[in-house]
């Protein structure tokens, strides 16, 4: 992902899973993910695969291949701050 808009969104957002993706196979509860309280607005690269998005369409978790490697980008926080 790359930052498309230099902004932080703070509110209650509901994630939506792309259950079709192999990285999410076997995870229970994808239809009832907990809300996030904030995220950094970003735009996924054209070659990235969006695993989780927010109800407004912004990416929350994206996967991409880079050369011989791969990476994940998560745009929220894993702490109580968000």
C-alpha cells in the first residue's frame, strides 16, 4: 500500500473480509469481525490483493508480492488506542 491521503480516520468502522482469498481460508468468524476505532487512510497498489476492507471501501489489510518476497500492510492499530 502507499499513502494516498495524509489523514487519520477515527471513528467506528466495520471490516469486511474477502473470504475468497487463500490467506483467509479456515479463519472462523469472518462474517462477524470486530469493529476498528481508527485507521490510516491509504490506497492499495494496483498489484495488491485486499484481504480486509472497511465498509467505505478503504483497505484495512492488503497482501502484495515484491520481487522474491511478500508483505502485508495493516492500516489500523492492534492496541486500545484504536
